[in-house]
């Protein structure tokens, strides 16, 4: 759901990137170039010149796609035509096996003079919108206003609701550029990246608890008491690099993804499953089953265990009467690190309410829990070491909630990760979907009356999503 090619600042031809994900077992991806949609049939890039495509990458491209390469030599310089989204989709789509989806990363610098004189980076992904969206910043708009503005532009694209997604990307990049209040005030944004490449900069003393998960819990705690929809979390690799050694670090291929439940491998089914919260994010841990039973307010998690690896399952919730105080820590500019004002939320936001060492655990929500989610950590190290990227391989379920037991109005039930049509459990069992797979996104056939999210792997039945 977040990757780049030579159409923007990625280091691969579109076909090279798509083929790499397909060969790795992914079953769907979305090209999300910066402020661009790959529609121009006359887009050329020079080879072996300053700022151009390296000769080695062009040679690899020719070796893999020789009969399909379109190139010309002008003034002694080789130029190669970039294939459009439509051409790449036609080349790689395979029914029930692999799906290429359209997208765009809206990339903006937004003024925030009260806290950040130089402005902040606002990046948002719009997926399954097959056209370029405007990315200009109206004068005087704040980050919160721009988030709403971008969402409105996506909604006006002509694509039906629930058939596209708009996500806030890497709020901690460059360095804590977007803060929880921005999304508390924009409940129409249902997705954000809990795991991306992280940041080069570390938090100052006094703000150590302000993590990607604290960001997430802060948004959801305040949304929940306001009766607004919960925020779902994505894992993405934000891939720019596809060749070692660069791809083994931040911005490299395969550092995070999502497992999604979908009845079929189509853009409409995938986006509908995402909006229903039928997925989890991961940077390495795979889950065999995730099930939330609304009647008993119980979340159950079972790990797809790897040999020799240990696991810890932590259930996280925020109580109804949590301390809503927010304090602030100033982080002065330091060389290339920009000045920031870091919000610090109470330790009551996103509390660990139960921890189990093992591969299976459950938690029954207390009457004052606003929501519950689970984090599963393994004993394996993360792909790389960087601020705001997990030190160990981790998976995150979505948050789950019930309406009346927490003392909220029935209207807030829409914030549950459960589809509104279900009043018991939600089960996804990939074993029941012959011929279908899910992109590092889990995916299955249909809801059953006892519902859980099963991601047991079957040969040829793995759907991966970027």
C-alpha cells in the first residue's frame, strides 16, 4: 500500500518492483508515487547520467524484460520509457493470484508557524483512485485543515465510498511532523502507518513514551469518548530500494506489510475489507487467528509460530476515565534535526492490561475499556535499527470496541472494528478459500457465524499487500 518506482524517487522500474513483490509471494500492491499517477505514455528517463537511472539497473531491466523495453539513444545517451500504470497492470494482473492497484502519495510541506516555523511534512496515500489528485497547499492552511482538504479531494474523485482508502503516512517522519490532535480532529481519516521506516531523530528527554503506538492510542482514546470511528493501523515498507544492501534498511523492500481478509482479490473487495478493519499490520510476526467476540467482549489471538522463536502477546486498552491532560516538551533544532514541540500524553492512554508469554491468549474487555487491541512481539530482531521502527518483529491487531458496555451512545458502535452486520464474532479462515490468496494481507472467502481471522498458509494461497 506504499511503494515507489522511477516514476518518482524509487530505485526500480515499475515492472522490476511489481515482479519483486510477486516473486516474494505478495498478491497485491499499490503504486503510490509522490504527487504523480503513472499515466503519461511519453515519460522517459536517461540512463547512466547524473540524476539518471544507474547503468546496472538498466542492464538488469533489459535482462528481465528484454522484449518489452522501449529505449532510444539521443546525443549518445540512452533513454528508456517508463511503463504506465495501465501497462504494468495489464502485464502483471492475474485473477486470484496478483493484483496491481492505483494510488498516489500526496506529498506536501504545510506551514505550522505556531510550532514549526519551517513547516511540517504531510504525506497521505490515496489508494484505488486511478488518477492524479491535486497536491497544492492553499495559503494559510494548517496541517489539520490540509488533512481534511486532501480527504475531501479523494472523496470528490468519483470513486465510490468504501472503494478507496486515504491514509496518513509516517507521522514521525521527518521528526514528529504530524501529532495526534491532527487526527483526533479529522475522524474521516481511518488509516495511518504504525510501522514505516522510522526516523533518523530520537525523542528528547521527557518525551520517551511518545511512540507510534502512543500516537495511535491517543487518537483512539479521544475519538472513542467523542463517539468517532477508531483509527486502523497499517504496516508498509514505503519501498524505494529493491537491491541489497540498500533494501535491507529504511525505505527498503519488505520491512512491513498488512494481512487482510477479503472474499476475493479485487480492488473493491480489498478496500471494503480494509474499511471493515479485517486486517492486521506486521513487520514479521504472522498470526494464525484473530477473533473478537462482541457478545463476551473478548479478543483472542493465536500466533503462527516459527520454530525456535518465542512470543509475547500484550493486550492494550484505554479506560473510559483516562487522564486527558496533554503536556509538551520542546525539542530545539539541532543541525539537520528540526525544532519540534512534542505532545506527551498520560500513561493511562494505551495501558497494557494483560501480557502473556506464549503463542495464544485472550482478553475480556472490562466494563470501562474504551477499546482493546493486541501487540504480538517475537524474539527475532527487526529488519533494521532506527528510531520509531520496532526493535523486534511485531504484529498489531486492529482495535476492537463494543458500544454500550463502555457507557457510550449506541451511535459510537460504528467505531468497532467489527462489520456492523455482525453481532457475534467475525471469522476469516483462509483454508476455506481454494484458489484465492491474500497479499501479505490475509484473505478468505466469507464471514461465518463464529468469526476469526485465520492466516494459515496454504500452497499458493498467500495474499500480500504493500
